[in-house]
């Protein structure tokens, strides 16, 4: 009997507890509607629900339109200035020229009248040549009085930088802008180049400039992208890509997919990719424990931030600046190197 009674009591207590929990949950549900943050959270949720890509691009597109309008304004301003210069030239010279030519024509008229009265016929050819000369002079005047020499308007893509702080493709580094990251992904190609992610293996300014530091962190890591920054007032950016894992084997390594690139340079060359020469593919990269990343005979990073450039030995020079392409100098020092592997 005691046992049976105890079970009834326990069951009763259990039911009571369940009732309490149900009551508590119900109160929580009811009370949440009256919580001071419920409405702000709902509004925030609605904002993200209705957010579109058009909302994100509206402001930068407006900035781009402003740049376009300002560029057109400058062109119109230059046009108006040159138009006024032409008017000044015409006002100063045209009237005098026209007066002089009309005087010549009137003189010809007088001579024709004289010859006609004197019945002198042998002078007709002389007068005819003089008339032809005046007429030809008029043609030349109309053609060459004002000459316009124009130069093609060079609009560098680097005039506009498109960046975002929310999307990174080369993760962990600091040398590249978002636009440059996209350009390197474009150079790399691959199945989905615009979304290719890269992981930082080595940053010289943090990990050390010795060849040993480079090999310790980069050997055996597969395909890599190397970004080099020159140590000068500007800090030009250039580098190379290879599918071959770095090693310390003291040997040349073939790589038909290797390439060099320039991102910034002293010649205002736009970002450019330089493919390896077909006949030089077996010398695409050089591996040695005593040097850093070295691409063919073109770029060699030595110990302690020193480097030399002999481009184009192994890679194709499509912009025709030779060993001055990347920094303007054959020999240079480096302020930083970043090496990334495919993530």
C-alpha cells in the first residue's frame, strides 16, 4: 500500500511539474511578444529578407556615374578652350588674308581690262596661271589655315579601383586590393576563377626574408602565387605563379602553366600576365635552398630581401619594356613578399 501510494504521489508531483513547465513555456511565449527587442529584431529580419544585390551596388554605381560626368565635364571644358583658341586665330588672321586675296583678284580684273582695251592677247596665259595660283592658294588656305593635332585619350583602368572589404580571395595578406585579387584570379583561370580562394603561406615582413624561412613555410605546398613588393617610394607589385611545389633540390623545374605578372609598375602598364616561352618551359622555375622564389632566368629572389631581374629570358615580354618592366631596375631590394597556396 505504501508503494502504491508513493507511486500516486510521484505521478501527481510529476504532473504538477509538467504543468509548471507548460505554464512557464506559455508565459515565455506570451512574454516574448512584449519584449522591447522583439519588434526591432523583426524589422531587422525584414531588412535582410528584402535586401537585394541592387541595394548593395546602388551607391558605388552612383559614384561611378559622378566620375563619368566629371570626366565628360573636363572634356567639354577642354573642347571649349580649344574652340575659343581657334576663334582668336581666325579673328587675328582670316580678315587680313581675305583682304589680301581680294586685292589680288581685283588687280587681275584691272589687268584683264587693260589687256582687253589694248587688245594684247599674248598675256592671257600669264593671267590664267596667276588666277590658277590664287585659286590653288584658296584651296590650301581652307585646308591648312587651322590644323588640329589630337592624341588618343588614354583612360587607364587603374583610374577606378573597385574594392570590397567583405569579399577576400587572397586571405591573410595585406598587399593586394580587391581588384588586384580579382585580376590574379583571372590570370590563374581554372574552373571557377572568380571564386578561387587562396591561403597565405608566407609573408616575408613577418616570417623573415631568409631563403630558409621561405623554404620552411612553402616547400611541398603545391601550386602557389607569389606577390613581390619592391622597396622604393611606390612599392611596385609583381610576381609569378607555378603549379610545381617549391623545394630545395637545386634544380630547374618544368611548368607549362607558369606565368609572371605585373600589377603596378613605373610605366603605367595595366595589370598584365606574361606566359612562359614554349621553348623554355623546362626552365620555368628554379629551386635552390639558398634562394627564395625564382622564376626561370627572369626573377630571382636572393637572401635578405635582395633580387635581380633579367626578364625576358624564360617568359614572353608582350609589353616590350624588358628588364625594366617590373620596377624600372635590374637590381632591387624587396619590402615584402606574400606567397599563397590554393585553398
